C-alpha cells in the first residue's frame, strides 16, 4: 500500500460560517510493472505502466462546528487530465519508477466527488487547522489500453482490445489549512451625478391667516382644502397663521371652521400667474343669537348620560368659548333617535344635556349662563330608518340665546 503519493493545493472561502467554497488542484502518480517469461527463454522481459492524474476541482462543503473540531460533508465537481505512461526493456530491471517513461495516452474527463472533511484547530488564537479529507472520485469516462496489443509477444491484440481503465478513485488527503481573517473591500465612492434641474416644477404655497371679522384678532381654525368632495389637505392655524401647499391649476373649495364662529367656505385656484407665496386672509364672524351648532364627538356610555373621555376635547372648546365671551348665554340641547319609547328618549336627552351643562359649570362658568334642555326624538335632522341617520339624530347642540 502506498501512502502520500500525490500533492494537493487548495484555497477557499467560508461564507458566513455556513458554506465552504473551495477550488483545489491535486496530482498523483501510480506505477506498476510486470515480467514476461516466454517458454524456455532464459531472459525476462519487464513492462512498466504508469497512471498519472491531475484534477482541478470546485468543492462545496457544509461545516458543522463542535468546539475545536469541524466536520464538513460536501460534494466536488472536477476536471481531470489523465495520462497513461509506458516503458519496457528486454533485461531485468528492479528500479522503482522509471524517469524516462513515455506518455502513451492522454485524455480529459469530468468527475463527481462526494467527500467528508474533518478539521481540528489545536490553538484558539492561531488561525491554523489540521485537515483530513476522504473522497471518492467517480470519473465519467474510461480509457482504452488496446494499444498494448501492438507489442507483439507480450499480449495479443485480442487480449487488450476490450481492456479499459475507469475511475473509481478512493483517496484521502492530509493538509494544513491557514485561515485568513475576513475582510471587506470598501467600494470606491462614486461621484454623485448632477441632478437635473426641473424649472417648471414649482411648489405653490398659500400663506394665510384667519382673523375675527369684528376685531381683527387672530383666530385658531381648521383650514381644509377639498378637491370636489374629497379632502386634499388640512391644517390648523396657529395664532391665526397657516401655510398650505395646493397643486397648481386645480380649483379647490376652502372650508374654515373655528369654534364659536360661523363656518366659511370659499374657492381658490393658483396658476403660473398667481403670486407665490399666495397671501390669503379669511375673516370669520362670530355666531349670532339664535344660531345652533352641533357639538362634535360628544359620546356617552350606552343608554346613559355618563360622558366618555373622548368627549372632553370638544367640551373644552365650548368651555374656552364661554370664558372668552362672558356676556353670552347658551342653551345645551340633547336629542335622540327614535329607538325606545318617547318618554324614555325625552328623559335620556334631558339627562345628557344636564351632563354637558354640569361639565361646563363645574369648571367655572356661571350656572345662570347655561340652559339645559332635552328634546328627545322630536327634532330629527335625518331619517330614523337607517343606522347612519339614527346616529346623526343622536346629538348634542348648543345655541346662543343672548
């Protein structure tokens, strides 16, 4: 049995510790010889045969780590260059391999090589491993030795015509592996491309303010742009000022709402002839005596007059309005849908109106300035035949009475 009868060079890359991709080159040579003794011939003839193989292989291994030991099953795909060597002499030679053997046949092939590699790292801080790998090299083609029949007297052509060499090469390699630490190639910074200058893409801006029509004082309001029936943009003015960015050449409906003021709607359209930013001032009139406003988002526990916390923001707006207008008296009106009997709805609407009034009174507004009244289901604003209509009818309003 011959050992260490070849060379092996390999280099690879471990990708994220889960895949080892390796390319390697191995070469080895096997040598044998035979003696031929013709009948009654005192001379011996010797024939030397050699088989050399060089393999370039791409291997894929799956490392599994067990401390300092790594076990890696895998598969390789190789290209082989095979050579058959020949030498003969008519005298007895007992030398090992002949150095002057002649290449008789040269042929390439491919192989598929299942393998198992075991590596051991003896030192934790030194990037060196001792590696052993066993593999089976299955070649995809065979080589003919029919040419041996040409040597008359050794073998007959009939003996050698059907003889072929094939690959079933079971082997083992031993190696020292040096691990190079991982590195990253820093990409060369690319020079940013000059961005195209878009001349016509102008951003239009409305620079607006909302004021009290009588005093000119700033008013905080909700300003909403509608494109048809669809809200396109909405802002809240701060100390009466707001900025909003409409699209050019579109006619918008502008809605301006402020608590204690009459809601105002206007139309506006900006184009290339409009100043930019576009100055826009809106004057709002305070609610007049007799005008009624629905308090939005006033919510109660089901079938009761207990206010839910979601109602507090709207109630606080009413509280601020009452403190800013000390001479105003209002009516808080409660309304219900037609669900339930009339007497129950009337009492429920009265209790809910009382709850809203108490919220305002408890926070410093004189009781004499507020009247609470329940109307039950007597003043619907929508049909009671649908849930959506009934929801609109369940409401709380306030009306300025002085």
